[in-house]
C-alpha cells in the first residue's frame, strides 16, 4: 500500500473489506441455497407446488436476505477499492466498479422477479385457478440466478484477481482460485447445478484472507 496513507487507514481498510466480504458471502450464499431449494429445477404443476408450503417459506426468507447481501457486497467493493488505493489502473478500476454495480443490479432484479413469482403463485392459490404462467416466473427467476448475475460476478472475480496480481496483493493460491472461479462462472455456470455458489465462496475466502492480512499487519505494527 502507498506510504502516503496514514497507518491507521492501512490497517483499518483490509479489516473492513474482510468483514464486509464475509457478511456478503454468507447472506448471498444463504439466499442462493434457499432459492435453489424452494424453486424446483424441473417443472411442477401448480397444485404440486402449492402443496410445498416449506418451499414458499424458504423463498420468502431468501428474498429477505438478498438486499442485505447486496448492500454488504457494495461495502465489500468499496472497501476493497480503498484497499487498492491510488495504485489502481483506470481501465481495470472501471471494469471492477461497473461489474460490481451490474451484479448488484441483477441481484435486485432477481429479487423483484422472485417476489413477483411468489405473489403470482399466492394470488392464483387464493383465486382457486390453475395456469401455466407460474412456469414463466420460474424460468425467469432461475435464469437470472444461474446465467446473468453469475457472469457479472465472473467479470468482477477475474478483474479483481488481475488487479491483485498486478499489485501483488494476493498470494499465488488465491490468484489461482480467483481465475478458476471466474472462468467457471463465465463458461459453465448455466450447465452445472449449484455452480453460482462459487462466487460467494470466493468472496468468503477473500474476506477471510483480508482479515488475516489485517491481523498480521496489526501484529507487525
């Protein structure tokens, strides 16, 4: 880090990024697991889905967790960018910030779609009607979770890893992990079930690394 930064800031920023990353990973990962468990991968008729009360409750909890996961992810992004400091390259910084904002935006769209899907199901149940519209909501929700949001997460992972490699911020094993996770999210996430969970796992690992980095710097100081 730059020697012009105050010592207190050099110690505080990795800790903030680490805490935010861990919280974001736990909330986003938990929401993704609940969505996967609550929305069937294969089509079900409406009567069968309405009978699964626990599934609808799990989806409701996931949609409550999702906005907070997005907030902590933005905090993680800001703290991580502050950790990089004045050494960041403008090109990489633009892609880094843009991919994180797009990822959060897609998460919010995903959340709104999931809420609309759940409300539509409840309305059809109250009206005592059957229909196939809930299949559209199911496909749209799953596609946002497994195709669009993860690919923005892939860009964020790859660009963050590249910045860290150029500046020597991460050890080699963490750089290798970042490139592997980014490639998988970009190329195979839509064909491998649960692959979208690789991103919160990577965020969790980075958060833990930054906390450990903070402790080492505190001990040396």
